[in-house]
């Protein structure tokens, strides 16, 4: 089709064990939402990202012609324990490694940038979920619970990412 620009397909990722991954073909129509795949840690307590299931998600996305990944750029937070921060950083690294392994370019987006874009600076945590329901009514069933905040954040990161393209 000459003269018509094909929409860029992307993944947007809210990092963390309760995060999510969303594939988009258009800023207002997400294709698929995955909760972050986790498994029980072999070393210590708690869960970690399951790199094998994460690779399955990336393989599916690559097959669907996703060409870029937008990952929330996370950093240490005050009053967070050393162990939990190590796991958080490890999750960030696993996402980078799997993305690189699938030869998908990455852009890192700070929470401040995507939240400012959506006028969420200084609001309650659940306001992102409520905004995502408003912006993506076809996905309201994926955002019913307060604990679906990772899904909402990934949706909003994706929409912000399209403003950068």
C-alpha cells in the first residue's frame, strides 16, 4: 500500500512481579495483555520472573511483528529492603536480556514521564487503573481488581510510548 504508513507494533512493560506486558498495534487498541510470568525462586523466598515463559511471550510478540519494546525504567525506592530491591533490579535485567535475545530494540520510560503524560503525578495509585478503564473500555474486564494495577500501568506506558513514535 503506497502512501499508507503501517502502524508500528510494540510491547509495553510494567516491570515487577505484579507487572504486565501489553502488545499494541495502535495506541488505542491493545492486542494482548499478559501478567508478568513468575515462578518460585530457587534461591531464597518469594518469586522471580520466569525467563522461560517470558521468552514464550516475546517469541509470540516477535512472530506477530512487534518491532520495539518500551520498558518502565525502575530504580531503587526509599525504605525498600535490600533483598526486594535486588529482585526488582533482577527483573529489570531479565526483561532487558530477553528483549535483546529476540533482537528487539528497547526504550526505557521513567514512571514520571508516562505519569505526567497521563496527568497522574500526585494521584492515588488506583487512579491509573481507573484511567486505563476509561481509555481502554474493551479491556475493562482485565482491570476489574485493584491488584490489576500492573496491567493498567503497562497499558498507559504503551499509549505514552506511541506519543514518542
